[in-house]
C-alpha cells in the first residue's frame, strides 16, 4: 500500500474512488485469516478431473525391484560365442560367457545370449527384467515389430516367448554397441582368449542349440560352486561357511559396474 500511495496518479485515483463510494455507506473490514489446512481441504474438494467420468489417479504403488540384462552374441570364423551380464536391483553383477560348440550365425548367437540370460534370471527367480541388446533384428522380433521368417529364428523366438511368459514383466530395448561393450567382449573371449576371462565369470560350453531338446551342457566354472554361492547370496543373502568363498562373493557384489 505504501508503494501505491507513493505514486501520485494512483493515489489520486484512490482518493477519487473513496469520494464516490462514500455515499453508499460502505465499511471496509479486513479479510479474516484462513488456516492453511482448511484452504487445502477446500482446494481438494473443489478440484475435479478434466473428465468427470474418470476418477482421480491414485498414488502410484512402489515399483518392484528391476533386474537388468545385457546380452550379446558373436560369430566368426574362429567360432561362435555369447556373453551376458545380469545385474540385480542392489547392483550385484553376474557375468557369463558361452562357447557355442555348433555352427551358429551371428543372429543365432545373439539369441543364445538372450536365452542364457533369461534362464539365469529364471534360476534366480527374477520377477521383473529389462533386457538390452545391440541387435536391432533380435529386439524387433521379440517386440513383435519384425516377423521371424526363417525356421531357426522362429524356434529361437518361441523359446524366448516361453521364458519371458514366466516373468512378472519383461521388456527389451535396442542400444548401440558402444553401450554393450562388456557383453560383446565376453562373447568374443569365449571363442578366442578364454584365459583372459575374469575368475568370477562363469564359462559354459553349449553343445547344441538351446532350441533343441534335450539340451545337454557341460558347465565349467573357474571357481567351483561360484554360481551356486552367488545364487544363494542374491536370493536370501546367505553366504557359504567357507570364509574364502564368502569373501569372494562379497567382493563380487561390491564390484558394481554402472549400467
């Protein structure tokens, strides 16, 4: 008010209004204070959705823990391999490399990597999973955007459908190869320089395509029972009685790589 009265033109208009309104015997009373909660309740009661037929959106439920899978496959003259990285909501990382002991195209190797990741997620009783792959073809077929025309691709797609149907939720997203380097490295090391694989990386030799039944496999771990120990740790937080093995698993869980 002080700032208003400091301006002569506004002060003059206020004085003129006061004279003109004086004949109506008007009395000025200050507006009573409104408690904040009362005002808030009033706003809530008077606020309606844009569409009266639609109810107000309830508060969102707390999202369930989301696991993340990175998968990649590789096929060269020297052989075919697959690599995957499964990361728990707490940041615990499980790496697996597969050497394919049968002829496989690059697309088939990509599917083998995805299926191996889905199997590991199933073993860990994962409910919600988001997968990443740098294969545009595989991602588009799984999403339903591309049709799988080749019989081998149809079998692989059907296998993926079977595994993902057991999950609470599943999604897959295409990413550039530069964002999938570790999985790509694992897929190549499985067929060339296996000695360079980390001691905490599980190595598996896949004798036949995962689409064939039965699917005999020979699992080779650099550290015996490492996968079993990690599975128990991921599921219920228990560690082996062996102090060295328990320390190794704790060290693995602390070596979190950013996604």
